[in-house]
């Protein structure tokens, strides 16, 4: 038979438990003290902001100067979400990714807005980026001199940009440029060209409007040639007709209708 292990006296067990509790408590206190020291020690104060990515419109030094006063806390306590919002509040910054870089720096990856067009009426200075997002910036910082103006109801910038991208190559074949694309509140589309012409495209989905526009672009040269004119002689065009379109040409008083081609 096995001998029964001698039982540990109660007072000894209590001493072991007490020692364990004290050891754990000391460990927790030490960890807390180290944490408190780390939070308070100046070596962990934010000592620098490293900026990478797009800085075409904002230099790294300017970004740091604008954002640093808005950051609170040190390396461990700084709120990265608020830091990101601070960077994205700077003009031209579309997106910022902020990470900690031990021991006392923040690393920021920036993406700037890439402007594609002006947005809104002639008096407005807002811009549309390549994602169809509207943003505020100083128009004087825009390097492109030939950007079009897009107009539409709130929330329609991406739709109007898509229409512009679809129409642009069609009209470039005619050596005509788009100055303005307008989507009315009732869903009607219209164009203002760099030649001074106005084109009424009518309502419909993007695909329907582009299909009408393609037929117009493919036949306009033939129509203008009948009157000894080139496409830049166009004054107005109305594509809202069921089976064709109507045009008015500079120096020509007759209106012509082109039957829709299959």
C-alpha cells in the first residue's frame, strides 16, 4: 500500500497563498509603476512626425507645423484616430494612415486628392477628385488650366464625373473639348463645349445618354460638311429627339435632323 502523503498544515498553506498573493501584487505594482514612468517620461514625448506619400501641395514641414499642436499625449497615449483626422483636415489631404514608430515618433502615409474637375456653379471653388469625391481646396493651387466644371445635385459628383469620362473621348475625335457637364435636378444632361456650343443630351441612364452621344459624334462631321462647315461651327444640338437630333450651325439658318443609325 502506498503511504498517504502527509497533509500540509493549514498555517503553512495559508503562508504559501499569502506569499503568492504578495508576489502577484508586487508584480502588478511594479508593472503599474513602470507604466506610469513610461507615460510620464519625456523620452516618450512625441519627438517627430515622419511623413511619406503625396506631398505635392503640402510640404512635410508644413504638415507637421499644422498638425503637431493638435496632438495630445505621448507615444503611448496619443489618439491615432484623432491624429488621422487632424492630417485629413489639412487642404488637399484625402487620406492619412498614422502609426507609432518606436520610441517617440509618428509615421504618416499620405494620399492627396488628385483633381479632375471643378464642382458646382461658376462662383464655387470646390473640386472633384479621381474618385468622384468633392473636396475643398484653394483653386489657385490647381496646376491644370483646362479642367472642366461639373454641376449636379448634392451627392451626384461621381455620376457626373463618370458621364464626363464617357463623353470626353467621343468629342475629342471631333476636336471639341468639354468645358462643363450639367446634370439637372430633374435628371437632364447638358454640355457646354470649348467652342461655345451647347448640347442637350436629355434624360436616361449613363449608358443611354452615351449611346445617343456616340451616334451624334459619329455623324456630326457629315452633317456640318453638307453646309461647308466643320464641327466647331456647332452652336446648339438637341439629342432629345426619339429618332435623331437637331443642330444649329454658325452661319447656317437651316436646322437639320439626322436619322438615328442602327
